[in-house]
C-alpha cells in the first residue's frame, strides 16, 4: 500500500512521540475517555492528522457518541482510507490517513446514532491535531438560529467561497 507521505520506521520515530508512534504506526488504541479531543466540541475548525497535518475531519462532523473516543459521522472527502481489519477475532473496518497511512481508529456503521450517515468514525485523539484556523470567516454575522449544528449549510457556504 503506498501513500504520498513515505517515511521509514526510524523517521516516524523521530517525528512522533512514543504514544503517537504506538497508535499511528503500530495500530494501537488509546484508553477510552482519556483523549484530549473526546469531549472537545468546537463549532468550527478542522482536525488534522497528527503525523502529516492532512485535514481529516471538520468540527461539524463531530458528534457526541459517549463511546470514550472522538466520534465523527463523516470525513473530509478522500482524506480517510478504509481497510478490513480481522484482528482480535472480529471483522472491523480500520481507518487510516490517506496521506501518510497513519492509523486513526475504526469506523462502525448502523449503530442508530441520529447523524446524517449513521456511521461512527471512532478516532484516537492522539492521531489528531485540532486547528481553529478554518474558522476564520469573513462573514461574522452568520449565526445559528438554534442550538443545532447546520453542517450541510456550512459546507455549502465554504465550498462556494473556495
Ligand atoms: Zn497522515
């Protein structure tokens, strides 16, 4: 499998800390309810790959799953790659960064969450960084009329501006 970003084990060890290396490069999992982005619910911004900085998830993709890890119902188009993972006697779908191959977590489908996709990207906080920069909006007047996150509207506005 080849990704745009290629580094040797030693090169990754040089740029990642021990826990990042264990999770991103050795498909580890952080303990639930310990990650810094588990309960992080920004209104704007983007979560990037902790290994290569590729944008992976937007703040509007995140939802409260209660599972103990950051949960997203969708990803930036083309940013996340899926693989069948048959480890631990289960069949799961592993997700990796499509730019560097870093392990993010797993995706689960059909769990009944009331999200637009009914998918849960269960991602290790350690595999992510958060950047609020994407939030820099020229139009500061856009306000939400209620507490609901209008993901689709926000997406359309951003794309038409780009
Ligand atoms: Zn990456």
